[in-house]
């Protein structure tokens, strides 16, 4: 809150003009107990505060793999992201997830989305689009656009582990559904999983 003189200076007009605008209802001033006018500078010049807010927003690099046996790839992703962000001179944080690209409830992803929605993130960096989500990444990108978050995708081409990850994602879904249908330890469930694993292995050869 600033005085009428400071408000007039911030807007580049005279005090008389400011009083006329108030009389015409163009802007509203608050009054102190002593009757002095006070103006909300954030409302008069919001761009000044927007720049300050943008400067405080952080860069987040997000990495993900589908399963525990891909931890090496997860570390490789993190190193690539860290090197890229460091070369740009950005102060950054890395969020990593270990889970299916079809799972929308991963802890890292939820933390990332919460921060985006709360306006804490100004830039998101990923190695491939599919590292974010296998299906639905466009929805996350739309949220980022609405929140003025710059999205940097290092590799616009096909993810080299796409087929392997997709196979693991499908296997995970079938595992969950077969467990619900037959029970996690039933013969039918194990037979179904063995058949799917065999089909996946043959497809990858």
C-alpha cells in the first residue's frame, strides 16, 4: 500500500488525475484511520510484481523409468538432465520416478503437478515426452501452458526404450487385473502372466 504521491509517480500521472480517476470510479483507494488515501501498488502495476514472481519460480527436471531393472537408465536420464540444465546456467531440481508411464499416481509426478498448479515452477525439462506419461502427456503440457511453464524436451524423436517400456507397462496392467480376477497367487493368474511374458519376449527378439 502506497500514498497518493507514490501511486501517481508509479502510474506516471499527476495527483489531480489520480483523484479524478477515483471520483469517476476508475480506481478505488483505501483510507487510513486518519483519512489518508492508500493505493495497492500490486493492482496498479501488476507487471512489476509478476516479474518478481517469475524470477522466483524454479526449473524442474523430471526423469522416469518403468521398473527397478532400469535404474541404470534412470541414472543416465538424471545425468543428461543435470548436465543440460547446468550448461544453461539454470538453478534446478531433479524429480525422479520409478513406475509405469500409465500410472498417474506416482509420487514424483504428483509433486511435480502440485508445484506447477501452485505456480512454483517456471520451467520443466524432460528427455522425452513419454518420460512424463505414456498416454496423457499432452494434458500435462496444457496445464503447463495455462500456468506459463516453459516445457523443454531434449529429444523430440522416438524414445529408444519405447517398446521395452510399453511392454513393461502393459505387463503391469495385466498383473493388476489378473490378480483382481483370480487372486495374486492363483494358477490362472500365473499362467496368464507367464503367457504374456513369453509373448513380450518373443516380440522383442
